[in-house]
C-alpha cells in the first residue's frame, strides 16, 4: 500500500467480499511472506517459506490465505461495514472498528451480527514481489530457455523502474479482537450470549460490593499520584508557577530595598535642609528687626 489511510478499506473488502482470485491476489500483494494471524478460534505464527513433503514451499502467508478462503467458503455473502479506520503512523499500526453479519450458507436462519476491532501491524519497504522474477533468474542455473530469461529480465526491470521511488507498506500481522459475548455469537445459539451477559452483570455487582472495602486494600496507602497522570502534571505546573512567584517576589524585595535606601538618604538630606532653612528663617527676622529697632530709637530721639 502506498497510502494505507485510503487503501485499507478497499483491501479489507477484497479480502472478505471478493472473488477467489481477487482474494488471492490481495493477500499476495498486501501481506508479507511471513505474515501472522491471530483470531479467537485460530492462530498462525510467523514463519518464512519452508518446503514440506508432497506440498512444496509453504510460508505463513499461505496458511493465512487458506484461512481466508475457508472463511469465504462458509459465508459467501458476508456483509461488512468499517465504521472507523485509524492509522498510527508513529507505530505503523491500523485500527479498524468493524461490524459484520456472518451467515453460513448451508445453515438456514443462521446469522451472527458481531462487532470486532482489527489491529494491523504494518512494515514498510519490504522487498516487494516485483523483484521475484529477478530472483527466479538467479536460481535458474540449469535453465535452457533463453526466451523465458529475457522475458523475466524485462518484467523485473520494468517493475523496478515503476516502483523504485515508491514507499509501500504491507501487513505483517493481523489480530482480530472480539469481546467474549461477540465471538460466542458464532456458536449459532443466543443462549450462551445471554448467559454470558448475566455473568457480566453479576460480576459488576460483585465489584461494586468489594469496592466498599477499598480502605483496607494496599492501594489505599498510595500517596503519590500516577506518574504522567493528570494530577501529577497539574502538580508539576503548580510547582513551577510557585517557583516563578517566589523568584519574582525575591526580586521585588531586592528592588524595594534598594529604592528604600535611596529614599532614606534623600529624606535625611531633605530633613537637614529643612532644619537649616528653618534656622535661617528664624535668624533672618531677628537680623531684620535690629535695624528697625535702631531706626525707631533714632526717630524717637
């Protein structure tokens, strides 16, 4: 896939609703040779191509193809809807929220309405299948047909030119996740699903009752909030804000102390000046009165 976000829905529909040839080509093109498959009812581990007696070369992708073929044989008219498709580009994973109606063609009135989440692990830049013709040429040491070699060389060179710069992704693992009550619907009877629903309700009541004794559990003695949780993040932000406030207050006190020193000095100078001014004001009238008194005495004479 060159664009998994846009192509994955079409890939799933070709796997689950396509013709036999379409399904085979889809698996061959979009799955790695050592692809694995995990399902509540079956599992295929990773393994590379191995030769088995009477069968030939078999890889895990061939086993996955057989499972999908049997799946389509049981339900030729399967209905499927993909509600959500999310691509985690950081981890190369695709999450699919799928609803399907699985019906078995030879069992009348059987239809399982199930919901599942499919997780696809992707790998990029795997050696694509368009290099297979070149590999075949290197392995054909005893081949005598020159025309076949030339055709394979032309096919390999053309495919290499077309796909040299394209980055592609393939499915390395498929995991289908079902709730227990969902995959019980495949059994064909709703009694097990209802029984499991009753068990779930009973388990919920037991959980609520046991929560009354939370004070006696070891969890009650945990004091630190969850690392990386909401409260730990808020506490870290508050601490940084308090540190900033303390630093600003300390800086404000230092500035205030400096200005206070300058103000006290100015006050002392101004006080001394006022005292000198008042003394001069008291002295000046006395110096002015003496000539007036002397003048009055002179006039009186």
